[in-house]
């Protein structure tokens, strides 16, 4: 602050807010992600009941000894009957309450704060649904009456639905099981087991299990640390798969200088692997920001997904409803009623309880 003249600090420090206008940009900068890899990859259906059901069949094992005597009578009954499975719907919501004065005020980045908040809350709700679908939550039937949150129904996530094809990263994993002997819904939490390093051997084994059952997984989906660790491993000498950089085609070169002894720009460094080709199909490595860890901040599952056999069912899609006013405030509730349909869980597989702090191994 100058004593010889009136400077900016003199003006700013005048009582009741000073005499300098604020320089506030009329925009809100937000980088919160809303990509939904699993929801966008699988199918959709319209549900008609709180408990959605479907039938999955399993053929008997193929045998080389199927031989019948010529002219013999047909005996037995070789009919195949499927098993009935189901999942409960989960009703999720977000509530927005904005006063009349709040709506009419000249706020940053919005001409109507209620509209902006509704848009934001719907994005948040979609992220919640993605987290639920990619979790290992078991299904919960829910209370018949009452409004206690503990009585709300829940749908089983993909981690609870992959029952047949599981490869533990270490020992101790136990699937929670089904409500019935051969059907029903996943009704108990999985036991994660001891966390361990992810491995190429485990991924290949999980891919083989799904293939042998008839599945064709195309997505290797997990939390970002697991996908990053797998991608990094594929550059190592143990994997013998990728190189850290490669010559770029002329059309992909950048700039006009010389690079790698060639004119026309530099070389594009290859720092990640997006596709992993196995003996049983090609997997796209898909990081999912919203997939929960199975052990908080410590371990996650890697799901090898055949999207053709998974659907999200909507008993009621995303809807915004106007609630009764409370004095001088507008109230809205955004809801969605959904479930995950594992049309045939044998189509996919999982590498369980991968330690997110450890590097992948062979």
C-alpha cells in the first residue's frame, strides 16, 4: 500500500467490500467424469416386475463315446431343462431443493440454478448406477413396508453374478452362492480371500474358462490401477508382447522436423496396451472409474465380460418428478429403478482380489 498515492490496495480495503469490482468468470469448470463403460457396453430391457427373471441352460459335457446299436429302441430322455435365475431391482434417487430467490438470483454459470442442479444430479445418479452394476453386492429383497434405508432392495452386481468361472489372484476366495440349489439370485456376499498380484497366467486361465463354457469375452474391465498394472506388465520382458515405442506411419507423424532418421516429424511413443490377444479371443482393456474395490483401497476384481449376455433392466427409467413446494422452495426428485440381468453368467469370468499396489507378474 502506497502512502504517496491512492493505489489498488487502498481501493480494495475500503469498508463494506472495497471499491474494486470483482472479476469473476461467468462459468463453472467441472471435470467430473460421466463415462459409463459397463452400462454403455451391455444391452437394455424393460422390466415389468420388481423381481426380474430369466432362464439359463447348460448342456451336458460332450462325450466321444456316444454310440448306439443299429436297430435298438430309443431309451431314456435326453431333454435339457434350464434353471431359473432372477435379480431384484434397486430404486436410486437424488433430490434437489432450490428456493425461489435462488432461482431468480444472477448466479455464476447458470440462468436457473434449479435446472443446473437437476442436470448435475442426473449425472451423479448415472454414476451411482454404474458403481452398483460393477460391484460385488449381493441381491437384497428389501422390506415389504417401511422407509428405513436398511430395508431397501438392491440388485446383485456383476461380481456377485460371476459364479462359475473364477480365478483367484491368491487363495481363499469363496463365492457367496445362490438363494436356490441351482437357481435363484446371489443372496450372500463373496469372501474376497487373500489379495495377490495380478498375473498374465490368471487372465489367460479366466479367458479359457469362459471359452470352454461357450462365452466370448471382449472386455477386460477393472479399476484404473489394475488396468494400468496389466498394461505396464505387457511391456516387460516377461510378457514379450509390446515395445515402449514404435515407428509411426507417415500420416501419424507430428511436426516437420526429422525423427528417427526419417523426415516428416517424430516418432509416436506407445505407452499403453489397449488390446490383449489371447488364444481364445481379443480383450479390450477397459478402466472403469466407478467400479468399486472389493477390499477398500487395496484390491479389485478383473472382469472378462461377454456383453451379449448382460443387460440392465429398467422397471422405471430416469425420471424427474416435481415434489410439493416447501414454502418458497421448489423440490424435485430424480429416480431410476433398475437391475442387472446376467442372462448366462458362464459367458464371462473373473480374476479375483488383485492387489492394486502390486505389479502384474507372468
